C-alpha cells in the first residue's frame, strides 16, 4: 500500500516536472505579449507560426476600424483569440516573414476565432505577397513592430451613443499599442481609468459627467499624448497633437 502510494507520488512528481516547463515554454511561445515585451516596449522576440488568409474587411473587423484607412504599405491581418487580450493588439503592426525571407507588414484589425494561437489570418493581398494563394496556409515567423507612423498624429473617435453619462472611445493610428486611455475632468490634476473592450473601445459605463474632457493616451513604450477639451459628442473624431 505504502509502496504503491510512494510510486504514485513519484509518478506524479515526474509528470509535474515534465508538464510545468512545457507549459511555461508553450505559454511563452503562444505570445502573451504583455509578458514577453522588452522593458520599454514592443515585442522583440520572433514568433514561429502559420499564416492563412481571409478576404479582408477592415470596417467589418473586430477592431471596428470603420473610419480608418490602413497606412500606405501596411496591409491587414486577423489575430487569434488566444492572444486577443481585450483587443490589446488592435492597430499594432506585425512584420511577417516567409521561409524564403520575404516579408510584409500588416496591422491587426480583426480576430480569427478558429485560428490556432500563433496563426495569423492575413488579408488576401498580404498573403499573396508571401505565397501563392493556392498554398492556403504557410509557415511564417513574425515580430510585432512599431507601425512607423509616429510622424502622423493619432486620432480619437467617440462611439455612437457617447455622452457625459456613457464613455466609449477608440484610438486610431497609434504607432505602438495603446497601454492606457485615461480621462481628466479637472484640467489634468486627476486621471481616471477606462477599460478596453473586446471590440477596441475604451469605456467607462457611467461616463465622466462632463460634456468635454481631457484624454491621455499612453503607448506601450511609455510615451503619452494629451488631447484637451474633447467633446463627448457621439461619433466625433479629433486629431491629437502627436503620437505615442
Ligand atoms: C529601450 O531601452 C533601452 C535601455 O533601457 C535603450 O537602450 C533603447 O534605446 C530603448 N529602445 C527604444 C526603442 O526606446
Ligand atoms: C464589411 O463589413 C461591413 C460591416 O460589417 C459590412 O457592412 C460590409 O458589407 C462588409 N463588406 C464586405 C465586402 O463583406
Ligand atoms: C521584417 O523582417 C525582415 C526579416 O527579419 C527584415 O529584413 C525587415 O527589415 C523587417 N521589416 C520591417 C518593416 O521591420
């Protein structure tokens, strides 16, 4: 009896010792990006994964970029649900390289629910730059990179229904992922948080009780831009003075 127990315990220990490192390695590879970031920013470690393709519909994507145009030279991609992280990567750029070393830059604009964690579902035009469409799915490596659009100011967009009593705003054209969007109603003395939603809007379901607010957007690299006096008018879009 005791021997069996000891044997079982040993077995359990052995299994645990194998499973734990595997899980750690897997989690790392699955790219929970917030845990694999370099101290000051964008993911630097290349991810080994697959790329497939989809028709590509920017305005119909989960990032809800219905008033946005992709920057010149940047195409679209959908990202797996496993790394979606409440739309954290929406608007982030990815450098995707095929096995021959050919690369294309894409922006995360949608979710790919059936995708395995490390698969990118590229817009068809992006896939076509890496392989013949008949291949369907290919091996790639990819790296999250700044979009290279820091010279163009980012924009803020209020969702339909925004008011002093319901706050919902998205950031367009940020060069690196947005870490936080905060609101001040006292001229910048106190900053209140918002919560990023699955569909790429930063919200406060009670609103901030003011018709105009100051908004502070902070990028992953720690740089902030403040936009003063933003009206809580539905669908309003304003341009910031810089980027993150
Ligand atoms: C990141 O930080 C390191 C040192 O902490 C610095 O050498 C490097 O230039 C920084 N990179 C960027 C892109 O800011
Ligand atoms: C793209 O998505 C939008 C919003 O869902 C939809 O109205 C439009 O018909 C879609 N376009 C195509 C070509 O599927
Ligand atoms: C993308 O990655 C490839 C391969 O590492 C590199 O040669 C290329 O310069 C990168 N492109 C961008 C835009 O970072």
